[in-house]
């Protein structure tokens, strides 16, 4: 049986100098992942690009998987912050404007380091720490359900939990597809217009 991979960092940086080292290592890991892909990424190559010793990498990350897991966590947190910070404003908008705003937020989140996002989605194995449930999706789902409930009188749909899941999944799939296959769509107003029309028609047609 193959040994279980360690996907958890050995320790967290505390001092400013150690945080700067970890930031440099993660920036180098992102650069190597985008350029070389997951299979060809190695801790030695990351250390070389970061300008640190391999011992400095292993001081914080016991394996390539732990290093990439930290990147996944950091990338997801950046996406989460980009969306959740704006949701308070969205909740007071009328339905059509709210749908457009949420789609814009999700697309904007996916536009954060799109090349890295593409590699993480396509190549990184979903095992161990990398397979954990994304708390951001859970939080967003709850916000959408509350919003739909407040506008229930206008809706065609009856099962709000299902409607929130389907609408969010559709938008997430469209954003993923744009990042992976047609990244120019991330800045295309027509993409936002059509995505908004599709979701609105589903909700209130």
C-alpha cells in the first residue's frame, strides 16, 4: 500500500520574516504550476524559483501536495472574500439587478489568477485536504436561499433550496467554463447579459 501523502503544512509562519518566506514559496509554486503543470511541479523546482533552500520549503510543506493544498486554500479564500464582501449590498437590490450582481461577483472571483485557477481545477488531484467541502459554496447557497425567500411572491420556482442550488451551479459552471475554455468571456458584457437572462427566466418565467 502506498504511504499516505501529507497534505497539511508542518507549521504556520508566525514572524514577519517567516511569513515573507512562505509567501515567496507559494508565489513560486503558483508560477511553476501554471508553467509546468501539476505532474511536473516539484518541491525542488519551487525552491529554485523562490530563491530558497529545499530545507526552507520542507520546513513548512512536507510534500508537493501540502504545498499545492496551501495554494488551493489561499486561492479559494481570495475568491470567497471577493464575493462575500459584496453580498450585503446585493441583498437589497431588486431581483433582476441582484441576479446580475451575483453573477458579476462570481465571474470576478473566477477572474482572480485565472491561469492558476485553470490548473487547480483541471490537474490537482482531489484527495485528502484538497477534497474538503468548500465553505464558500455553503455560505453563498444560504445567502441565495434567504434572498429568494424574501422575493418568493415573484418566483415561479417553489423549492427554493433546489432553485438556489441549480442557479448557483449553472453560474459556477459557466464561470469555470469561461476560465478554462474562453477566458476572454470574463470581460465580455454580453456573457453577463445572457447569463443573467438565463437565470432570471428560470426563476420567474
